[in-house]
């Protein structure tokens, strides 16, 4: 999408030139042509060569159009959020089926904003308070739960179900206590958790539900996008994820009050909601009286939340906006790669637990998880070192059982049950890449290399 396709937000800088020279439009077009030529010369992917080309688990996938969008934004030199960001938020909201979308500088920040918003005084008696308990999953990525600790909330860890690698809903009921106020869980590796069961529990007990969708953009459950079931959803646009803008993320909701709290927390905690470069949107900038401030104190410097500056730049948004053009193709490629791996490894089910989609879900796979069965004849470390020697990337399931991580020592929490499946994932699971940069030759090489090792 070029700059001329977007009219919202602040205008670009002064591009006037001498009357005898080329027009700004002609110069911009010339630059875009050169960027396209540079992409072809430097960044166009090379054909895959088995044994020589790497097979990473993830990576950025982009084309000349994405680079041109980035440069288009750079020529405006509007360095904070602007017209590209406004267009990105609006388009992403339509994809997610959510009215309110706010970009932030990472998926981790998205989780921080989401959880912090649930503590907002705007929510009155419903607001979460220090000491309240929040049910979450023992297996996953730390920044799903870290905002709970930062806000003085008590994470309550429950186990997962293999082979979906998602939370076991039956254990949520066992984890409930009089202090339980929310559920915060991720859709593991793009596979939606059981939203029928989890949303029913949340509704019946009056609990907030936060869906961490950072690995799951494009996944659906009963035909609805993940993130559209809970009170708040979050996304990441790090290069490993379904689309990228480098660093970046988003937080989204259908509730106007939560949107107001999230925007304030993202924007320094201020009460003012003016867009960057604009003043007096409320038309009463010098006519507010909040807290113990004097009447008329400048609304741009009134702070109603404990907040941060977590915004992105318009250049990041320009890349993200262009990446949305590829989203359907990216998701299809991930699903195709996943299916090819599952078919190719079907004869190794005596050695590996193969992954399964949650019933009623259509995952947007982030990775292909495998768990070594007892009696496999080798350990995980030996296998992963073999794959690494053959240039095939792997990852373990993020933090494994997070309660075993060094940083959790001494942190307030509660655990339900033995967390045996989470320990099994920590000890015997790993995942392979399915990202769109991998085509059929790379997937075939992975299958052949794994089969040769196992059947040696």
C-alpha cells in the first residue's frame, strides 16, 4: 500500500522542489522503483539446497512491496504513530472482529497493557487488585504471566494436555478459589485452546479472560478468530510471528472502557487521548479538574494510570500494513507445511507423540511440536544436536514448566496438581518450523533427516 492510498493521520513533510526539477510524486516513484530493484539484487530468496541451506524454525518473510512501504513511510519522516498506524489498526480490527485495536512495541508489552488495564480504577469494583488470583498455564512463554507478578496478582498454574499442548480445562475448575478473578492463557503454537470450556467457566464465575494470541494470528475456533472470545486479546509482530514489523505488537478488545484504560497505559498513563501532533481533541484542554490538581491544569499532563510509552513508529506500522497483504498466504503456507510434516512423520508415531488440533479449531500453526515417547532409544539432546549439525533449527516449548525457571524462585504463586505433563514437555518436547519461508523441499529434507536418525 503506497502513501497515496492512505489519507488519515498527520500529513507528510514538505516535499517541494525547485520548479525546474522533478515533482515530489515523480521522485517518490523513482525511489520506489529503486527499492524494488534493490530487493531483487539483495533480498530475493535463493533456491533451497538440501544439506547446505539452513532450515530455521522461524524468520521474516517479505518482498519488495514491504520494503517500498517502509521507505514510503520514511520519506514522510513522521517518526511516531501516524497515518500508517491508523490504517494498520483499522484493517487489523476487521480481521480480528474487534472494534478497538491499539498497537504497542511488542507482544510482551501487549500482555502488560492487557493485564494492567484490568486493574484500572475505571472498572470500579470489577478491577483486579493485588492478591487476586489469576489462573494460567504452567507451560509457555514467561511474558504471558510476568504482568501478573508486576501487578501484584497471584498466578495459579495448571497443567496442559498433550498432544494439543494447551491448558487442561478440567483443571481450571480445580484451581478456582474465592480469590480467583481472571484467566490468562495463550493459544499454544497457534493451536486454539478449548474455548467452549474456558469461556463457559469464565462466564459462570464472572472471570475476566485474556487470550494471548501472539503465536496464533489467523487461527479460528468454530469459525471465529481467536482473540474475539475473551475480554482482551494480544498479538506479537516480532520477526518470528505470522506477520512482522520488526518489533511490535497489538492489544485489542470490544469494550470501550477497556480500550480507554489500555490507551492510557500505553501512552504514559495520561488521561488525554489526543493523537501525536494534535492538541485539544476534547475541546476542554484547560477546563479539567482531576485528582488534587488545580482546575484548568493542562489535560495533556494529567495522568490517570500508572503507564509507559509503549507506542510504535509509523515506519513499523507501514511494514505491518504491507504484511497484512500476505497474511492469508502466510497462514495457508503454515498449515500446508504442518500437514506435510505430519504426513511425513506418520510412520514414526512409535517414537514421537504427534501434535493434534483442538476439536472445533482451525489452527494457524506457529510450529510443529513433538514429544519423545518413553523407550525411544535416544534422548532429546542427542536428537537436537543431530538436527543442528544438519542445519535444521529446533526450539523447546519456550520456558517448559515455568515454575522450574530460575526467575520464578520465591515468587508468589499457587500450583494445582503435579504438573506432570508440563514436566514432560520440559524434558522431552521440542518443535520444528513451519513458517512460510520453508517450502516443500525444506520440509522433505527435515522429514528425511529425522527418519534417517530414528531408523538408523
